[in-house]
C-alpha cells in the first residue's frame, strides 16, 4: 500500500510544476519570486472563510526532499536532464512565508499565504500548498458554520468513513476542530493532533446481541464511564425505554449512562418523546445526541424548534463540505526581481506586488479589509499576514490547535451579524485594494495595451 509521507511528498505535485522548473533551470531563471495563495471567490453559501492548513503546509516546506526513489522515477520519464535531476537531489525550500494564522477569518481575494523563494522552489511547492490549505480551509469554514448553528451545544466530527480518502479524513478532523467541533470520532486524528476523541456504538453492535437490552447492558458494563447508547436500531421509543431501564439499574452501582443517540427518523418529535421517557425515569442528567446526515441548516431548524438535545454528530456534510465541496484556491506569481507582476485574464485577474491585508474594526466588529502593498502605513488596521517562515525555518510561535480554535471562536463573534447568518447576506463584506495598489493595477494594465 502506498501512503503520502515526508519521504515522497515532493512528488505530490502536478507534472507541469516540474516541467516549468526544469525550463527555469535550463534558462538560469532562479531569481527570487513571490506567489500569493488566495481564494478567488467565496462559494454561494459562504459569507466568510476560516484559514486552516498552514501548520501542515509549513511542515511540508521544511521537510520536502527528492529522495533517490523519486529521482529514479523522474529519470524513467525521460523528460528531464541529468543536470536538473542533480539540482533536485539537493532541493530544499529556503524561502520566506507570510500567512494568515490558522483560525483567522478571511475573505475572497485576500492572500492567505505569501511565498517568496527562488523561483524553482516557489514553483514546485504550488500543488501541495493548494491541496493542503484549500481543503482544510474549506472544512474549517464548514465547521464554523455548524458551530454558529449549534450555539452553546457541542458537535462532534463523525466524518472519516465518508471523507474522500485517508489523508482527507485526518485533515478534516483537524480542520473541523479548528472550526469549532468539540472532538472527533477519528482515533488517528486524536493520536496525531491531540484532539479529544469520542464515539458511541453502531447498529451492528446492537444487532449482534440476542436483543437490544442485552446489547445495552453489555456496553454499559464494558464502558461504565462513557456509555452512550444508540436507541434507533429497531424502534426509538422502545429503545429509549430499554435504555432508561438499564440506566436505572446500573445507577445503584454508581454507573451513570452518559447519553442516548438517535440517528434516524423525525428527530424533533422523537427527541421530545425520548426526553419525556428519560425524565419520567428520573434520568434528567442523561443527554440526547442527534446524528444522521446533519448539517448547519438541519441543526438550526432543530434548535429553532426547541429540541431538548445536548449535542450533535456531524459526518458526511462536514468532512466533504457537501454544499460547497471546493474552493477556487489559486497560487499566482505577483512579483519577482524585476518588480510586480499582474495577470489580466478575463475573470482571473490578479493583484500585483508583495501585499499585506489590513483589518479595520469598529466597536470590536469587523468593518472592512484593505489589501495594501507591502510597506504601506497601517492607518489603524490590524495586519492579518504574519511571518511564519524565514530561510526555510519556521519563525512563528506555533501555539497549536487550541490557539487556532480560540482565534476562530473570537473571530466568529467579531463578524458583522449579517455574515453570521447561514444564508447569503444582503451585502458582502468589504474587501478593497488600497488607492496605491489600485493605481499600480491601472498603471500595469495600461502598459499591456
């Protein structure tokens, strides 16, 4: 079985990155160049994005190498000169990176990452950076919307069996936690990232026993400190009564059933009926957890309906960001040793030069963002991009996922109320180029005609 790891990640790139790099090498074009990674346009159902994936991207930049096996494969393609392959044999990323910290709220056309490095280095890493940052930003943004819908309720990432391959499941759990998930069912993500892991049981577990009650008793006996019983395998209300009976029996032994989960059916009336069954048995402390193809819209509708639940399990819709499963992330050359660069293609124009993003707030609420050229005065705006790598070494004090998660939570509170709505706002958030940047665009556009 083949896995992507530090030893082969250099080949996780589009072929044209290597053919361009080989051409640069042949023409002695390895001067310093700057690329911006950004999202061209927000999806229709997104009012904001949550920056994510930066830490994994920096790990890649620090460790990327072309091992002997990679070089042998490239040699077998008969496309690259021995001189270029020798160059790749000593390949290291020596560049500088500025990025929006993970968990930061960001918007379209704003650089999420600015990479400055020798041209060959900056070009070869494009594919991996786009894959890493765009996917995690997509899932973190979806998770933040679910967090808004949940309010003070918790939700768990339960997506790994639905995610698009193994690495996606791992990165989705990480991004969902940044966006507001309380934990994940993905044990490997718990091991790698320290994310709290949680889980209940499957319907197959209940069906494997002679009857539902025996399944419940066995599970509570085996996991007396963390038992959540799945009650909808056959009949939700009968399942609730059996769970209540088991919970009442084991309470005398000091064992507390933590909760029951409903995974199907008309969740609103079922959860009310289950709550009544539990309460009548004196089990007010037993929680109700809902799952079953939930997303932010269904969760909001349930909570608006006053369902008596404590938390939600969100799977497919979260890990695949099903209503907006892609982001139009791009990585474009914006400057080199000869000065700023611009692309003028219809619908795909870029902003030239090395840039910074300034955020202006009023009374603690985001008011507008301004994209400025590097070195412009801040005029009271907060710079979003921070230096995270210099000469190929990390320079940021990486405070981990908890800091990113808190940054996201704070940022969501600072969003204008219209952007916290799950539907499209009447007016988009203002993101504008500075007058100096606009002047540079006009000047460079005029030169091309």
